[in-house]
DNA sequence: CGCATAATTGACGGTTTTCAAGCACTGTGG
DNA sequence: CCACAGTGCTTGAAAACCGTCAATTATGCG
């Protein structure tokens, strides 16, 4: 790992690796952490009921955490593995909304409308922490801090979506893919995982779908990046050799 | 107007028309209304300070409500006129993030990160209601209801962004523009304003920027729609003649 | 009335999609 | 252990679509 860490008091794993050898995020690096802390605090103070926070539930590859339209009950944090969220379409191909890596949250946008607006599916064998918000008491002071955290999360998500729209809509295929790989790299590193040598758990078509490109275009661009010495690809493993070159290719 | 309404007790205007003759949204149809109600309630119960809610402030065409990076203090509701939000770029052209019509809110996403992530600019002479959240007391029970409203708003915005991304990225120029005009029509109607005969306050380039297309493409498509008898255009005035045909052109 | 800005329209070229074929890898069952 | 099928990936060729550039017209404003 790029940045080895000491396991926190709430982490059952050390050195960021689990029994399966998959990289796993530490609690300190997890997006659910501020909320977990609120709940821990709440636990001592006012007695949050059991079963609100379910730690390290395993999810098998291909399994769905929830489907579009399911009544909202939980938000999830990825501990290991990877997920995609998508809007299923009966007639046409599904629309891939996002990818979720260790430390990142899934399902936050369902909270507002009482139902999940998308489906979340595991791209690999994974594990998640689940926060059952429906089992929280209806009122009480700790809720205000929790709500504040959620408002922050959603606000960041809106801003991210706006930036994403700008990227997707005003950039060429090469810029989109280079930017995508760089942002992936950055996201993994921010969570204490290796950011220059990682596995794309999703297919080329999934990436293309997400970026508004054909799967063939992704394939062609990856080989072009490799020919330019920017990256090295072995099936789904990606090594970023020249981050500066990638940044140039991403158009900023 | 399509649906004439009786002015509510908090509305200073009647029949949805203001002195300037511009269509104005009623309080009942305004996105800020649930929050206003919360504050009215709060006012009686616990005494919200004066100056929290500023009603019907006029904003001149070209004037900015706030700029990107300004410290967050307020969310705004458009009463009359129209706004665009954009991310300014020093080197390249600005990125248009969205358009805001009477009854719709501006600035919600700034709340989470304490600074506005975008600039809001009036496309026409307009008026807004301003809710100064920085003048709210730091704690107190009514906040919880307010926070819940804001979480709902942000959640809907996230979902909307996801759908928008899907549209922009997987549809042709014709589908995007047809869908854009239809969604505009629906948004205006939802707020009690005429939805089949309205004014595009923004330029062709603004629309193109927002949809990821060139201004020339917007121009060409509008004339094509008119040739097909779907719409009628006179400068910036649009009349939707065949909503069903537009829906077909939008690809769903 | 004249200038500045916005909108229209045409021609051309580049990028990306689509269609199609062949290849590589995985996992399964004999 | 190997053959096989299935899936995903790569690569090629042609066409569609949209962007850019440029010229012209229309509109608004002083």
C-alpha cells in the first residue's frame, strides 16, 4: 500500500488487507466514519437501539444491495470490493450512474425520497457496513448532527454531479477516460489504497456506459494510452505510469 | 394562464401577474414554501430573528445573486424572471449548470460546503425571495424540520442530476433538445405558469452549453422542429404545438 | 441611423458509433 | 488434464453525427 496505516480501535483488520487479500479501507478513511462517530456518541448518551449499524456484511459479486424502487432503509459504506449503481431501463440498456470503492457511501440519495432511485450491484466479492436509518428513533438531539452530516454528503454529491456533467458534456472521449482514471486513482488514494496500480472491477462497457462512450472506444483509448507510455494494462489491472501525461491527456 | 389561482395569504400579487406584467409564481407553488411554513411556525413558537426571510427582492438582468466561492449565507427562490447557474472558467467558456424559473430554488448546494460552488446570474429582470440561513439560531427544535426539508431538496437534486447525466450522455442532439423543451414546459406548468407558450430567456449558446451542444446546433434543431410542425418560434418565444410529437422526438 | 450582439444557414472535417470478425481468458464438465 | 462454450476484449472499416469556421441576416440599443 502507498500509505500503510495502523488499524483503529473499531477496525478488525490490520494493514488494510483482509483474509481474502483484498484491499480494505480503514474506519478512519471511511465516508461513514463521521456518522459512525455520531452514533457511537449517541449510543453512550441516549441509547441507540441495537442493529442500527451492521458491520462488515459480505456481498457476493453480482448481488444487489438494493433495487430501484425498494423502500429506503439504509445507507451503506463499501469496506472492500467495488459496486456500481445504475438506473435499469426496460427497453434500452441500463444507465450506469456511478462506481463505489472502499470508503465510499451508497444509497444516500434514497433517503430524501423514501425509495432508492437506483440499483446497487457488486462488481466483485465485497463487504459493506450498513447503517439502518429506519431503526433510528424518530426524534432526539443526536439526529441534528446526523442530519448535518447527511446534508454535507448530499451537497458534495450535487457539486460532484455538476462537475461530472461538465466533464462528460464538454470533453472528448480521450479527456473523459483520462479524467476518469485519474479521479479513480485519486479516490482510491484518498482512502489509503494504492492509487497507481489498481484493478478495474467493471467491464469496458460499464465504463463506456458511465462516460457516455461505446465499449469499443474505451478499448481503443486504453491501448492508445498504453502505446503512449501513459499506462500499462493487463486485462483489468491498470498501472498508471505517467500521471502528468495522463493529466495532460485529460485536458487540464 | 393555464391554471388561474387565488392568491394565498402570503402572496402580494394576484392572478400570477406582477406590475411588470411578468408571470409570477404563487407562494403555494413555490419550492421555498415548505420551508417558509416551517419558519412561520418557528416564528410564533420560538421567535426567529427579523431579516431571515427577505421577500420579493428585485434583481436586474445580468446581475449576479452570488458568485462562485462567495461564503454561503442564503438560499433563494425565484418569484419572477429567470436565472442561470454556471461554473466560471478562466481559460475556457463557462459551464452552464442549470436554469431556474419561478418557484425554483437557487443555492441549496452551497449550504453543505459553506461556499457557493457556482455563480447565479439573472437572465431577465427578476425578483427573488431570500432565506438568510446564516441568521438562523444555531440550535433549537424547528431546525430539525428545516433540515429534513433541505435533505429532501438535495436528494431530489441528486436524482435529477443523475437523470440529466443519463439524458445528456446517451441521447442525440435532437433528443436532448426535445427533452429539454419538454422538461421546461413541465416545470413551468408545475408552478402554475403557461407551459406551452413561454419565453426562452437564455441565448441559444446558453442552451447549447447546458446540453453539451454548439449554439448553431440548437438553432438548426429549432428550425427543424418548426419545419416538422412540432413548435413555433418567434425570436425567443416558443410555442409547443405538438407535445406528443416532441415526446417522440425526445426518444421516449 | 449605425453599431454590437445574437441567430441563421452552409460547407467541411474530425471524432465517435456501429457493425462485424477474430482473439483471449474463465470456468465447467468430461 | 483438456476440450469447450461463453463472455468480454480487441481491432478494422464505413458511416453518421455534430463541431468548427465563415458569411449573412436579424434584432436591440444607443
